[in-house]
């Protein structure tokens, strides 16, 4: 049970909600609740909030929840909502600065408008800059960390630090501390070095990439993008389709008939358990039939619902 010092907490400007539903904060629109949800007013407020928390209180940052499955039993501890529609973008000394709460498509358009090339791939990644940093989000040959000059992180004790890519181990959809341990601290900002580009060409490229997505992805139905990483030299979608799993459903969750590496929640009635069971089923069938073990790309957090307490 979290205890905060009332006097210190009173000085905070953010919003703290107890027993808060997280489904509205995830793109799957499914899953449980957070013991506490904090929406910081800004990064100094967030730092002050972290200083009020006991050292043992678990803290989970959530951007736009576009790569996250929250189990039905919810998250113990405090979830920090990092997305901020008022977050800042700027050009500083030839680098593009973005607060972590900026939506990645907004960064792509800002970079294009300011004569930067190669940021276009971020236009179709519907998360925050913080989420893109944590996941090393990428597509169409581009990856977030290729362009990172430095980041600002907020550590659990409420202090800030500046880090560079050399401070991390960066891989395909994976970023850890240098020693391979999970990330410590929250990303609060990043400075990107994009090569020069032509604004009109970049805008046209964004349009083209978005059209490709609209044509191939089930964007009208709640989903979390690609569920599985692509195994070396192959595509998860191809393997899943080859096993006849397109359209396969468990409860309210379905392997998208449109894109086999997407699991959708078409009627918004899937529980997180439905989605997780379907993920497990797809892995089992693909392993049995192809010998390839698919690894989930989505992050699964929280506790299962207590037995007999399905949503
Ligand atoms: C339709 C669709 C298409 C997609 N296409 C792509 C694609 O092409 N390429 C791709 O890579 N991904 C894709 N994704 C997945 C997802 O959008 C990306 O992984 C995105 O970067 C996640 O950002 P988010 O803010 O939503 O992260 P969340 O889902 O909120 O969080 C993801 C992880 O990052 C951590 N995190 C979030 N914010 C911070 C922070 N500030 N500091 C530290 N950790 C943090 C969370 O704790 C969690 O572990 C797609 C998703 C959808 C729904």
C-alpha cells in the first residue's frame, strides 16, 4: 500500500487517480486497472511526484499504450501516463528536440516540415516518443535509435540525467541498460539528429507510407500493431498465415483476417486473457507446424484476474 507524505503531495500539480481503468489508455482497449494512475502536469511535477513515492513503490510508464497488454487483474503500483498533447517539439542547434510525451507521428511531421529527412517512418507508429525510445520502434528500414543524439531520463529518485546511445544496449525492438538489465528511469526527452531532407519529398513519403498502412493493416479495429517480432530472415505474418490462423478467434480477440501478425478486438469485448490466450495459441501452432518459436513484440504487464473473475 503506497503512503505519500500529504504535505509534499499537496504541492503537486498533476492528477492522481486510484483504481483507474487502463483500457482507455491502451490501443487494444482491453485489460485491467491500475492501483494508482498519475498524470503529471509537466516533467518537474513528475520528478516531484517520484520523490513523494516510497522507494519500493513499483512505477510503470505508459505512453499511448499502443504496444502494451494490461492483464485483467491490473497493475500493482503506480502507472504514469506520459502522453501529453501539449508536449514540446523544437529545433535546437541542428537537432530536433522532442518531449517524451509527443506522439511519434507529430515528430515525423515536425521533422519533415523543418527540412529533416528519414524521420518519415515514425508517422505510422501510433505511440509516444518515450514509447519509441523504450521499444526502439521502427519500420520501413528506419529505427528510432539510429537518430538519437542524446536523451534525458528521469530516475526513480526524482533526479534527471542526460544519456547517449553508448549508455544503452540497443537491438531490434529492444533497448536495455548497457549490462542488459531492464531500463532504469523514464525517458523524458530526446534530441534527434536527422540528415537534411526536402520538406515536400518527406511529406509525400509520409503520405505514401500511411497509404500503405491503411491498405494492409486493420486500423479501424483496436489492435497493438505487430504482436510478434519477425524471426530472422522471415515474417511472423507469413508464418501465422501459412498455419491457417487468419481469422482465428478466442473470446473477443481475433487474429486479423487482414494482417496475420495483428490481433484485433473488433467488438471491444475482448478481455486481456482472451488476447493473451490467442497469443499463446498462435505461438503453439506456429511452433508445431513450422518449428519456429515466435517471440512477442508487445509488452504484457500486470496480474491475471483472480480465478473465476473474468470480465
Ligand atoms: C496500428 C499500429 C501500428 C504499429 N506499427 C508499428 C511499427 O511500424 N513499428 C513499431 O516499432 N511499432 C509499431 N507499433 C507498436 C507501437 O506503436 C510502438 O511500439 C510504439 O513505439 C509504442 O509507443 P507507446 O507510447 O504507445 O508505448 P506504450 O505501449 O505505452 O509502452 C511500451 C513500452 O515502453 C515503455 N515506455 C513508454 N513510455 C516510456 C517512457 N517515457 N520512458 C520509458 N519507458 C517508456 C512502457 O513501460 C512499455 O514497456 C504499432 C502499433 C499499432 C497500434
